C-alpha cells in the first residue's frame, strides 16, 4: 500500500525526495527501520516505510482519497498500527521526536509539539525513544497482533472508536442493528483473522445492496423478490440486466438513476478485483486472501483513507429519499 502526502498549496518549495531515500538507505544499512508518524494530534499512527517515490502508484495499491489530488511524495507502507489514541499520550510521544540532522541545517528542535511553528511536513525527525516498532515482531505483521497499548477490557471501546472514526455516528445509526453488530464483530476479529473481517464486510455489502438497489428493482420488475448473493449481484451490475429487464432503461430519469450509476461503475469495479484467481465477489466466508487484498476490502468498506463504501451507500440512498419526498410534494402541490 502507498500512502501519499497531498500538496495543499503551491507556495511551498518542492520536497527533496533524495533526502527521504537517503534515510531509508542509511537505516537499511544499519539494520534499523524507517517509520512514518501520522497524527491528528489526538491519535498517532506508525507505519513501516520500505520506499518513497514521486511517481503515482497503480490505483489498486493506494486509496481513492488520492484521486484527482496532487501528491508530492508517496510512502510504500508494509505494516501499520495505532500507537496512541488519546491526545495526552499522543503529545507525550510526539515530544520524544526532534529535529537535528544535516537535512535541515541550522534547525535544532529538541521537542516537537502541535504548536511547533515553521514546519514543512513531511519532515525527517529523530526518535529519542529508539524503539523498534516493527522489527521486534520479526516475521509477523504488527497490524495482525493485538495492540499492547489497549487493555483487553477496552477492546469494545477500541472497535467503536475505529468505526465511528470512519463512519460518522449519524450514518452508523441509520444502519439496521444487525448490520451494526456485523461491523463491530468484523472489527473485533480483525487482529486475529483479517480474512474473516474482509469476507464479513463483503456479506455486509451484499445485505446493503439487497435492501437498497435490489429492493427498488424488485418493486419495478414484478414476480421477483429473491435475495441476491454477491456473485449474482456482480452479474447484474456487469450486464445491466435482471431477468431480461434492462436496468439502465428501468431506472432512467428516476431518482435512483445516479445510485445505479454508482453501483454499476464503482461497486462493479470493486467486486471485480481478482482474489485467488477469481473475482472478489465470489469470495467465501473466511477465505484466505493475501494481506494486501484483505486490508483493501476492509479499508474500502469501512472508509480508512477514503470515504468508504458503507458511507457512500448510506448518503446516496439518503439523497434518494430527499428527492422522492420532493417529487411527492410537487405532485401534491
């Protein structure tokens, strides 16, 4: 996975990519790891960096949030974890970082803080804790191991934090209680078995499409009302037909037309992703996937680094409800 730094203003001088490449080379020679710290000053994430580049990576290896954005530097991330999740501990950890190296001549910042000024991010810092965040786990991915910073008694709260951080509470409350529980369960087993998490999110998508898109199609195509598995759903999106009915024509000029376009384009492409020699939509519960594929499914659904498919469906369908109400008011008027 590639993580990008979006360029926000043209007034900033260009980053020197060579500096970041030099750091990685030096750390590799000395047997140290290169770590990217990411923070909103409440949470603090750490990511293991294997390479940097200014070339845009393939879309499948990054996040939709970078579409149409100018990214000035890309970091190749091979592992990641939440290090701190409260502002007090995050500030203490950030205070262990400083700037004193040849990349910034004349700059000597002993303690970083949210109020440190005149800083151009991303920057190269020294970590006085000299902690090995990823090397100590040897051949295991840190993100697959229970987070030692979070007591087991707080695991439920941790899952709620992750979900509400990505799915706004107003959206989460609009989901049926069964889907809410399925999302919380998927996050609960993530550290132990991310394959179960990924395929659980696929079943959640299947349910959401049945109660939104297929519910509308069934209302218009009489004599049919069966539950549609995800594999068959893909065929409907791909061939735009259902029991011989052309869905493009069926929903043309209706309040559901834009939602249909989203489904047959964005969701079809998502479900088309190859996994184990077949389409993602054909994955069975608990199917073993490569780590990158399982993370892509989970992050795309939940909204890690992007808006998220769950949020997209909720908000787009809410817009349909508003348009339907407006139509009914116009007819009544």
